[in-house]
C-alpha cells in the first residue's frame, strides 16, 4: 500500500514582497502627507529585512499601514512580518526594522505536531529542519489535517507543498 505525504512550510514569496515594497514606495512618493519628508522603505532581500524610516510616530504608523496594505493586496500574510521596536535614528527620525519570518521554528513545529496528534488520525509526523512532513496511508486523513490547519489561526503563515 502506498504512503501519501505533504510538507508544512512557512515561506514568503520574496518576489511578491519585492513587488509590494515597490508599490508602497510609489504610493509614498505620491502621497501629499509625505511631501518634503525623508520617510522611506528599504528592502534587503538577502537579510530578509524591511527598514522603515519616518519623521515621527504618526508618519511611521502611516508608512506601516501603506506597507501592510500593499502586502495584503499581493497575497502576502501579515503574520510573516515581525516588527521590532522603533528606535531613534538621525536628526530625530524614527527607524523601525521588520524581519521577514521564514521557516518553522522548533517550538512552533512542536506546537503544530501536538495540534495534529489531537485530531486522532493515523498520520506520521516528522520535523525536518524548518518544515514538517506529514504522511499517511490514506489521502483522506491528509486532507483532514490540511483543512484543519487552514482554518486554524496560527501565529505564523502556513503553506502546504510536496503533496504526493
């Protein structure tokens, strides 16, 4: 009897993130409330960080709102960003760094395996680095696991791949 499986991963499409940042920068250049402002959005794809710089807290919130709106329109989960505390930058400006979360951490992986085990299905669960492999002899059991995890409001975005 064949064994079926799928992977649970947490990844962000970096090209879509790039597009969202570019759209946010275009909107920033056109907005009247940011005229004569040094506010900016910088995206470091290699480091997986977004740096927001604004004149004050009000503009920082508006800049965050622009970014979040553009991400939502591109289909990027807002759970994939972890905002650090705003810090003072040059000449009284505020700088805030947002990390793009990729992969499933050990604690989150253990939490997910516990949730899957509570379903009481005959599935095998393996944590493989930053992803989780779920396998079973029945495709229906895997479908139940996927549908349960999709409706679950988990703290990180979950993607399902390698369905075999």
